[in-house]
């Protein structure tokens, strides 16, 4: 009789599977993606070839002092224009064969294979979008959507955003300050954050940033600057001997701070939902299509797609601290 060589233990004892679903070992926080889902940042558009924002870009310069009988300046001053953004497509597929579907049915399946494949597909879509939202829009042959490196540039006097050339039009430039150290690590971080925050605002009190996001090293560097201001309670509750801040308590002038594993190293971005918009076509955000059964394959395909673009309607209210060391 042939010996299959499975071994007595393998042939007689079932594996004891711990837990109900596969444990995620791959996905990071995707903090920027979820921040963009908060109130104000994300907006839907009901169709259209492009996403367009109307802009007031100049003062009416006819307003000035006049003599008693001087003729008023009746020059027509152009004060309006528009920024236009191209819709980008990010998509993927989830594929499974009839064989794997049948093998995993009923009690033979360790978990719901199809449901978990779809969940991984959704999470993969989110992870891709999160990475793209930190980019400059040139990835994959410029098919990528624009990201923070395009909208809030480290060199704001160059480049075209929304069809407007920043080299020509100074009103369309975001704020930027270098956070490079003078002597010790992060010794200029807080002062450059203060400068950039104030430059993004109107008079320091209006249109102020609501959030800032950076890489983990910079985030921890910011926290290290606060050690001299240790607190041992939060919301009136005693924290015992906890000498560290909760991460959700790390604010700057009321703007909440986050770090993202996909963030650009050494850059810290100040964001405002009134002026940074993730715009998507209505019905075209994280859309999962019904399964398709190819005519010549024993398989099923689910498509997942988003039709969107990251846009700004006022670059001056957004800022970046760069080259932080």
C-alpha cells in the first residue's frame, strides 16, 4: 500500500483555528484619507466635465481718494476667474474562482472567503488613495490624482494648480516655511509652525487651520517639545503617573495633529476644510460594482472605483513647514 506520508497527527487531529477573521498585518493608519472624510473636506459633484471653483483674485483698484470735482475712475477691473480640476479615476478588482468559492463553502471555510476578499479590496483601495493624497499628481504617468505635494507645494512660486500658473499669479501660492534646525533637533519646529499657521490665517483669528498632519518622526519631535509642560490629567480626570500625552490631545493653537505612515518625511501640512476639498462625482466614491461572470472563465470579478480629485479654492490658506530636522 502506498504511503502518503501525511503523518498520524495531521491525519487524525484538526487544526485549532484561533479567531474568526484574518488578522490585518499590512494596512497602516491611512490617517489623511480618514481626515478627508471629516466634515467639510469631502464634497460630491453632480456630474460635470471638470471640477470648477469660482475665484475672486483681485481688488477693485478704482477705490482710492479723489479731489472734490475729480472724475471717478470708471475702468472695468477684472476680479473673478476660476480654477478647474480634471477628474481622476482610481480603481481595482477583486477576483475569485468558482473553485475557491466552492471549496470555502459552509463548514469547510475557515472564514467567509468572499466577504473578506472584498474587505481587503476596499482597504487596498483606501491605502492606494491615501498614498496618492500625499503625492504630486505625476505618479503612474500623471494618471494619479493631485496630492498635498501638488496643492501645498514646497516651492509655491512654481507649478500650475487648477489651471493657474503660480509663477505668474502670486495670489495662488500656498504658505511655506523651512523648519530646518539651527543647532538641535526640532529647535525651530514650534516657531515655524506658529509662523505658517499665522500666514495661513486672516489676522491670526479668522480662517485658521483646523488640522495638521506629518510623519511620525516629526510628530514625536513636536511632542518632545512639550515635555516641559507635562500634565497628569485630562478632562478633569486624574491620569496617575502617565508622563505622556495622549496622541489625540496633541494640538497646535486648537488644530488637531495627526501622523501618517505615508506622509512625506520632514514636511508638516496645515489644512483647512474650507479651502482644501476632496471632490468626487456623485455615486462614484468607493463604488463596488456587482460581480461579473466572464463568459470564458469559471471566475467572478468585482470592480471597485472612485472618481475624484483633490482641489483647493484658496491656496493662501494652506501651508507647509518643510525640511524639518
